[in-house]
C-alpha cells in the first residue's frame, strides 16, 4: 500500500470478547487507518458439522465473539465514529446455520414465554464458493440443494455503550451491536455514536448472507477476513447507528416491540433528512413517507432491528458529514486495487 | 379485444362502499374476465387543494371508498380468488397526501394514546406526470421540489371477511383490505381466501407511489383507472393474502404488534415454500431465513402489515397454483398490447 | 315488583347472535327498565363433559353467543348507555373451562404465528355450588381438587360498533364486546358509547369466576340468569367503555400490543379524573399515577384488554354522570330485596 | 437485639452506585443477617422543590442511585437469594414526583419515538406523615389537595446480572432491578437468582406509594430507612424474580412488549405452581387462569414489568423453599418488636 496506513489484527482465541463495553483495547489506531482483521463466527467456530449442536458445543456466555475493542485515537464522547467496510471475505469454504432451542422469530422464546417444548435443533452446513460468488444450501430432511448469492456482511458491529454499561454482544441497541442487517456489507459506511474515549469499536458475527428478519435466528455464519477504514467526525454524534452506501442513507432502530424499532429508525431518518435538506420536520416526514424503504433487519435478537432507507437521489447535492462516505469509499477502492482484490457479493 | 371478455364498471359516488362484507355486488363476472374499473382516492376526491384539510372535508365513516363488491361466479368458501393487476393508471394530473390528527407512525394515536396534542394537519399536492413517469413533491414550508418515480399501486384490495363480519375499508386483515403495500402494483397477482359465495372483491385507495411503512399515514393518493383479471382456484384457500410477481412469491400478515404481522407473513412463506418444494418445515424455514426479504407495508393502519418475499429463483420449476400467475400475466400483456397501453411504473 | 318496570327475555337457541352490530333487536325497553335475561356459555352449552372438545363440538362462527341486541329507546349516537348489573347467577351446577388449539396467552396463536404444534386441548369441568359460594376445580391429570370463590361476571357485553361494522362477539373494542374483565360483576355499572339508535346492547359469556388475564383462554364458563337495569345519559359518549362500582372508577382499553390497551385505559382515566375534579391533565396524570390500579383483563382475545382503576375516595364529592351509578345501584338493591335474592360473589 | 445479627450501612454519596453488576461490594454479610440501610431517592435527593426540574438537576448517568452491592457469603451461581423486607420507612417529611421529558407511559419516548415535543416537566412535592400513615398530594395547577395512604416500597432491588453484564439501575430484567412494583413492600420476600459469587445485592428507589403502571414515570419518591434480612437457598435459582407475602405467591416478568412481560410472569407462575402442587403444567395453567391476579408494575421503564399473583390459599400445605418466607417473616417481626417499630403502610 502506497501511503495508506494499514494495520492488521488477528485475535487469538483467548482475546475474543463477548460484550460491548468494559474491555481493554486490543488495538489503537489513528483516524484514517485501514484495519485488516479476522473475525470468528457466532458459534466461536465450534459448529463445524451438522452434528455439532450449538446448545451443546457453545457455552454461555461465550457466544457471538467479537474482535476488538479497537481504540480510535481522538474519538471523544459526542463525536461520531465512521466505520467503512472495504471488504468482507469468508475465511473457510463452509459456513453453518442452525435453529437454537427457544430462539428465533417463529418459536416460543425465553421472553415470548410459552408452554411449548422447543422446536428441533438442526444445523445446516453450507458450501461457500467465493470464486463463483455463491453459497450452497442442502436440506437436512430431503435432497434439495440450492445456490444462493454470496453477499457477505457483519451482524455485529458496535462501540462501548453509554453510561458505563457492559452489554452482551448478542444485543443490538444505540451503541450498535448485533443489529443483524444485511445492509452492513462492503461498500457501506456505518456511523456510531462515541460514548467513551476511543469509541472502542468491535466487530464480529460475519454472515455469508442473511435474509431480512433472520427468521430462524441465525444466518449463514462464517469466520471472515474483513477490512475497514475508520474516521472520526467531531461533535456529530446522533442517537442511533446510521449507515450510508452509494445508493441509500440508512438509519436503524433496535427495540421491542418491532414498531418501536420502526419508529426509532423512521424518526431518525426524518430528522436526518430535515437537517440535510433544510426542511421542516413535517415536510421531511412527507418526503420519507413516499420514498423510504423499511426492511426488517432481525426479529429474533434481544432487541429487534429495523432499517429505514432513503434514496440518495432525494438529497440533491447534500452530503452527510461533509462527504466522509465518498472519501472512505475512495480509500476502500484504492485498497482493493492495490491489494488486487475483487469485490464479492454486492459490495 | 379479440376473445378477452372485458367488462367495465365506473361507480357513481353513491355506489361507493366503505367496508368489506355485507354489501350487494355491483357487478358479477365469470372467472377469466378482464375488469376495467375506476377508483376514487382515499379522501373520496374531497381533498383537492392544500387548504382542504381531511379532518374537515371528510366525514366518518365515509373514508377510503372502495369500488365493488364484485361477485366472481363460482367462487365458494374454501376457494382462492386470484386477482391479477394489469394496469393502474392515475386519472388526474394531481394527487395529494396529508398528515391527519392522531394518525400515523410518528404520532400519538387513538390506540397509542398519549397526552400530546395532535401534530399539525398538513396537505401536500403532487403533480402527476404519467408520460414522464414521475410525481413531483413540493415542500409546504420551504421551496424544495423533488421528482419521485411514478409507481402506481392499490392500498386497499379485499373480499368479504369470514364469520359474517363487516369491516371498515381502512382495516387490513386476513380478508385483505387496507394492506397498503407498494408490492400491489401492476404485474402482480393477489391471492385472497374466499369466505362467502362470489368472494365479493372490492378495490380502492390507489397510490401514485408509497414508501414502505406509509409513515405519515397516507401515500401519494390518487383516483385510478385500473384493469384487473380474476380467476378462481378451487379449494386452495390459504389463511392470509399472498402475492406473486415475476420475481417474488410474497405473503402478508396484518396484525399488531408489528412482530405478529411479521410472524404471520414469515410463517405463511415457510409453509408455502415447504409445500411447493416438498420440504420439511424446518428446511423451509432455513431457506426462507437466508433468502427472504421482509419489508414493512404499513405501520399506521388499524392493523400493521408486513410482507415476506422469496425470490422465485429459489423455487426451481415449482409454480404455485398450476401457474395461474403466468397465465394471468399473459392475459394482462395481451390486454395492454391490444389496448395500446404502455406499462407505467415498474408494472 | 312494586313500581319497577321489569321485562324478561329468554332467547331460544336460534335467537342467539354471535356478533355486535347488524342484527335486529330482540327486545325494546325504556331507560330505567330492569331486564331479566338468560345467557348461554361461550361454548353454546355444547361442552358438557371433559370429552367434549371445543374444537370438535363448536362450529365457527357460532362461538360465544350473546343475548340481544336490546334496543334502549331514546338512545342516540353520542349518548352514553349505562348498564348496571344487579345479579349474575349460574344456571347450572356445573361449569367448564378448556384450552383450545392455538388460543391463549402461553401458546402460539394464529397471529403470534409459530411452527409449534398446538398444546393439548383439555376440558375441565367445575362443580358450581351457589349456596356455598364456591366452584370446585378438579385436576385432569392428577387428583387435586380445590375450591375457589364463586365470583360471577360477564365476559362479553357491548353495543353495535360505530361505522356500520359487524364484529364477532369474541372481539373487545371501543364498543365493549369480549373484554373479559372480572370487574364486570354484579354491583357494577358499565358505560358504553351509543353508536346507533337504541344502542343495541347484547350480553353473554358468563363466568363463574376468572383470573386476571384469562391466561389459558377461557374462564369458568357458565350459562347465567342475569338481571340488569339500563339508563341513557344524553350526549355523554366517551370513546371507550367505562365502569363504576362502589369503590372504583374504572376505564378500559382493548388493543394490541398490551401497552396500547394500557395506554388507552390510563389515558381515559386521566381525562375522566381531570373532568371530574376540574384538574389540569398533568395534575390528573399525577393523581392517577400514584393511586391507580392496573389489572389485566384478558391477554388472549383478538384484542387484549387492560383496566385502569381509581379509588372513589380520590374524588371527594364528585360523582360521574350526576350519580347514575348510585341510582341504579339503589334500584338493583330494591330489586334484589323484593325478589328475595341474596347477592353472590362480591356483587 | 438479642441474638439477631444486625449490621448497618449508610452509604456516603460517593459510594452510591447507578448500575447492577461490576462494582465492588460495600458490605459482606452472612445469610440470616439483618441489614439496616439507607437509600437515597431516584433523583439522588436533588429534587427538593417544585422548581428543581429533574432534567436540569440530575446528570446522566447518575440517576436512580442504589445502595450496595452487598455480598452475601456463600451465595453461588445457581443459588437463590431471599431478601425479606422488614421495614421501609421514609427518612424525610417530604417526597417528590415528576414528569420527565420523553419518559412515561402517555408520552412519546426515545424508543416510542414520535415527532411531538415533550410534555411539560412538572414536579409535585408531597407531604409525608408517617404517624398518620398518609402522603398529601397538592395539584400544581389548581387548589386540590388529597391524602393518599402511605404504602412504602422499593422500586429497585437486584443482583449482578448474568454473563458479566453491567446494567444501569433504571432497567428491570431477570436480575431484578427497577421493577417498580408496589408489591415490594415490607412483609414481602423477594427471590433473586444468584449469577455471581455473593449475589451482589443492591437496593434503591424507595417510593412512599405508587400506582400500578407508574404511568407518569415516577412514584412518590423518597429516601428510606430500610431493614432487610437475607438468606440463601442453594441450587434453587429460577429464571426471574419471584415474591411472596402472607397472601400471595408472585412472579414477575420484565420485557417489551407488555404482553411478553405478562407471558414471562404467567409462565413462571404456572411452572412454580406445577412444582409446588405436583401438577401437570396444563392443570397448573388452568388453576392459575382462574385464580391469578395480573397487575401491571411499571409500563414506563426500559423494560415493562408485570406481576402474576396466586393466592396462597390455592397451595394447601405446600410452602416454597421449605418455608423460608415464614422464617424470615418471623425474624422480621422479632426485629420490629425488639426495635419497638410499628409497621407502616400495609407491611
């Protein structure tokens, strides 16, 4: 790499963390640094065959490991941390998904408590073919095999929460965390509020792909080689994680019931649009109401996540945060060029 | 039209209905008939200028008029009614949207009851340009004007409910009704359960376009010239409305809280996928979990509506209901050809 | 009865209705009339033994029969109908309860849709001893028998809904209906908004007793001999059913999610308290916040119902609706005296 | 005190904590120890006059201070901690309540996000008369004053959460925390799951009284002199906080939406009843369904809390946890006798 500052971090197993907040940074970087890191899958790599039932091989609370926290120098409470995903690349030629007892959208859970016994715990093992850009599903109780497009993303990205809280990595909230949205793919910039010095960024839970809602509770779970570039926007903290790619501004809300996740995300998109276009809030509400998209991210985690999307074509020349996305995107493209990497999925 | 059976129905104002169930049919047609009909907008055409506040010019319960009911001969309880939308075309060169006191996703409502006074009631008047394929938004409290793609759809389509109920047209539920999903555009087939003889189909609430969630409570509301073709699939009733276009199988759920709308739609998509592919339900759950989309339809009506979408590429050669969508789609294309109509929006 | 106007109505089976709205009155009475009527249980009397499974012996939509509608002369839209319960008396020496497939608070349902098979359908047959004031429970899968206090009430009381709707009797909403609150016992006055001429009152779903929430989906279901007295309060319509007994003002909300039922009921109690005491809404909010009770009514029906209760001791001399409760209560006491009836339960 | 082991802890302001989990114990006690402690009110004592607006005088995250954590020797993960409340006594002759911007059940909040400006922030100052057993409310925007019974309780009692989490004291969950139920009064035993060695009990948020639901967001908030006695029941951990007094077994659920809080509490009451009476779960469900109570605790906090109550008369001779409640209750009575303290409220 010519003048890009690039650092690499491959955590050893004992360095893995399972929470946001409270840990010691494993890495310190300056804004503008490109970070190459590896992440383990949500099962800690312990589910390798269809006979490896997660409820047996995984031990609470060592679920959903994250790589980090990364201290971004200069980031202070009130700032916004921009995390641009340059590349997300499966590290193995297989990935797994599973049901899990009393977890998922179509089953009784520990909070949607019912008298039903759990559904069967079943593991699916996918073939991952990065060259062909597909993963291959195999039915467990039948012969069907189907190829699905590879579309790598990270389910879990976040910073240390406010108020000194330490929150398990499976929870999405205002600090990011386990939002499980397929929108968090390469080519996307994620904006997170900085609550403590350095932000304390951590990343995990790579998915080869994921449907909206993550209905069964897990995606096509995979360890990843991931490259990001980070930046800090002083004093720009907003309440909830926002995303931007070349086509959409996106906001997120993570809460229960699902309509509150929807409300948070839509409210923030209205507020953001009003700011960017100098609109009255009701005028911005109208604009968002007619042009916005509202896909579910996850409806299974301890909070549910909804995403609100506004086409950037609605913005005219307005660019959030002085065009940081375009700058980081350019850095990302340069990195990929210099590394000779071809984008995979939609990234 | 060569051998297409085509009938036309333009309701007089006093023929408008405001509920599903309980009314006398305005039209009787055989399966396979193409029906040209006109619909009024959700305000009954009474909101024409930004000074026409809906809460003043509209009188409860004469809200959200529907055209129908249409009796489809031979349709019996237990059958499925297929309604294919051939064309949805704005009848005027303007359309309107508005906020409404205590209605919408980002305001206290009569059921999400709070001590806040209502938000301001504001009307937006859009220019509609069918030739250019756009609608034009004008901010009310600023100078911004923005073009948005025209993408016509119907918010309200349904049949007589089960159990002899008469349900206001603003409510979406298992009988269809006010689902307010942008997926209900031309080129799409809607499947509705038949609860009473003839099904008693009614259609209204045309939108020039709508964002997912219909956050402010209304879309770009317009009177429409709409063409449909109907068919009956004996004994194929499923519990909730389903949709199909050339790219997706879609299911819907309308309920509160929003996660129940999500659960209904996803459950039905899993069941439908399992049937079509001969899969075990958990194998179908896995397939849907990784490839499904889950956009909000509306999060404002008396029930909220979510849509679940499966790419038809997952189905291989399987075709729901013996390929009725393809047949009706072909009929629709022939109709458009013979009528010299160019599809608008994405239809 | 000296000068009380008393009428009696014992419906024949074919006179039973299963919905609110749309039917012809079975009785016309003047305000002030005492009405003796009989009601059948929610199973239409078809579940008599533990082997009579509701899903087999009951046929949709003939569920939850109601006695009525009763036309109260002079009642006009905008008025309030006061229905005072003088006596609710089980007609048989047995009663039944049951689970029902996919119905209840601790099971997947048709709207909280999941992939679980239904829980077992089980019927419990209770002994009813009016003299001793108890019902006796017998475990079905063990030997335990327990006596519980008899506390008769009606789960379903309502009027014709607004907007011409016809709503199945199992649904609670602003028109009353299947609220399933144990507060609706003898000694209580229920206030219902009049939506159509005569109000069209109907009553059913007697319970020998019921826990708050009606968790399993049914109460101790029984046919009843019930005596009410009705009155009309011109122009006093409020949005949602209210109740009053000698100790509490009560409001209800029926909606989903449960917090919306809570919000409706609390909002109405705050508004009502503010009116009665001439308080600012926030002062009334504070008073209700510190002294109100908030029991669940049902968390199983198509809408959930919450009740909000304010001790009348907070009201000083203020009396709602010019003291109609006290007047009807006095009429009720006179009726009981003259009829030689001893109140049962807490009535 | 004769042979009671009694310790006292009066925290200095800088010893106050604002979270459960992660802190160092301020006190170590053996099971069976009586603990006299003082707690500050939820505003940290900073709201003393109606002009002290909480949003100005309180600084995030120093909200809702708790006294503790207390390490109970021998308590291990998997054990149950029994905390019996002997006495809860207001320390001042005044108490306060308030609204707070975007907090409460009848206002838009940060998660039920809406476009409304916040409701007015208003403080009410109550007179507290322990001798007379009342608090006195004064309307802020009118002349009304009303006496309400004094009924002291603690809104916030909990232990260190599972999984190493650190959770702000305003959140109720499986570890207890800010459940805000009026049932947590003197005479009641609270059972909490032990997640870390010593349990790490902390207590705060005393209320002179509170309505069910805590609608406005705060109760009659007061600093307290509180006396408890603790015990450990080895291996008896259940998932969620349970309570017991002389009349009722009680379970709690804290979640959103409110029906999930209801489900958790009812599910746990069914499971507990089945265990205590040796019943099949469906038989226990039936028993609970007909005799249980289901009051709201709070519908304002980050999780909502519902309580499920079963009359102990349903239990026959069965006693949970070998009668620990009766033993601790006896200890409490002895303490009060020897201290010459008269119970206040309903305790």
